[in-house]
């Protein structure tokens, strides 16, 4: 449906709606695997950050609430997908490592997600996808810059 409103194109609203629909499609496809979105995100972030990362680093990387991240870490630890290890530099702190079970879970998640991605991107060319990634990166970079400023209107 094409809008006749004189307002500018509501890019933020469309990004939000598209993201929610994307997430719902992913969650639907992953429901047989029995892992929720925060747990998947934390496990994926740990893979990106590498073994030895901690709760704060993961939460910052994902822009996720510490409490949500902590619950996901506890569940992943309980399921033996990750392990908490004493930090060599600070005996009071724990660092996190993905176990072999966790790597296998990530593989299953990636396989299931890849199937959904293929279905959702079936009508998108490689050139369109590459350009889309560049545009999203530029928007994210600019948003990060704005958020780092004391007065976002400067």
C-alpha cells in the first residue's frame, strides 16, 4: 500500500517492522532446536568475540541488557554449551568458553538459519544484497557516532 502522506518515508518504522518479521521467521524455524533468541545471540557473540570473553563484553557487543545476557549465559552453562572459567588475571572474575556441544549447537542454528535466509532472500540479487549491507553498515556507523556524542543534536 502506497502512502499519500506528506511526511518523509518512515525508514525507522520499516526497519523495525522488517527486523521483527525477520526475527519471528527465524524463531519459528528454530523452535524445534529449543533455544531462544537471547541464548542464540549470546552463543553467536561468544563465537565472534572468541573464547575468554566475559559478560560485559558480550552485553556491549550485542547492546543487550546485562540481566538478559546473564540469564542466557546461565542457561547456556546449564546446558553445557559454554563453560565459565576462572580469569587468569582476576581470580574473582570468570571468562567464558564455548564447549564442543556449544559448537555443535551453533552449527545446527547456522544450518537452520541459512535455510530461512535463503527463503527470505530468494528474490534479492547478490548486488542488491551487497549494497544493502553497505547501506546498513553506514546507518549503523552513523547511529553509533550520534550515540557517542554528548548532545545527539550537534
